[in-house]
């Protein structure tokens, strides 16, 4: 369900793509697939998914491709990404660098979720930036994975091939 503006962020380039519809519908448009540089395998998987019943899988193709899903829910920002431990800091840094261009320095409450392992954070932007810039942990590991996410990860491993890292 769409609550406010949505975006896809490419962390390696800092490019931000506004989502006028939903994140899954945006990813299904072939022009957008080309813009973000999806591989032929990722496009094949997207084309095989049901756009009504497999919305989570469609979005997971995007985050598995390295994109960060952002939704602004009225000063409550959600960020979803899939990053191995070696990439988490780079992803968090890309999020920090995107904040001024997307949200003009306004204070927001941020929900961050690494779909790789369900590590998460619920912080205000000032706390997020202070922790990130101070070398403090930003994300908290979960003791147990979220069962629904674990099932989705396993399905995506089968569809896209085993993930690395």
C-alpha cells in the first residue's frame, strides 16, 4: 500500500529514482529495468512473476539487485535493502548521502531493514547520522530471522540463484 512518495536508490551511484506508482509496478516497466541496470536473469525472473500475487518477490528482485527501497510515510521513512556484512556500511553511507536531496534536512523517524539477515534500526535521522559518522553500530541483529522473510529469501535464492556474500 502506497502511503507517500517512494524511491529506489542505487547506492553505488547515488542515483535516486522516484516511484510514481508502487515499487513493484515501477520495476516491471522495461525502461526502468534498463535505467537501473538489471541483469538479463533479473529481468527474466521479473517477467516470470505474477504482478498481483508476487509483489514481495518483485520488490525483492530490486533489493537483491542492490537497490534500496525507500518510502516516505509522512516523516516516517522506511529503507529496505539486501546487503552482506561487507556492504552494510556502504549502503548506510549511501542512505545518509541521499537524505539531504530527498528530504531537505528535515528530521524524520527512520526504519531501516536489511532483508539479508533482518538486522534493523528504528532511529531519528540525527541519531542515525551520529551513529554512522561516529563509527557506532546502526543496525541491531535479530536473534531469530523473521519466518516470512526467511521463506521469501529461500524462494528468491531459487529464483535468482544462490546469493553471494
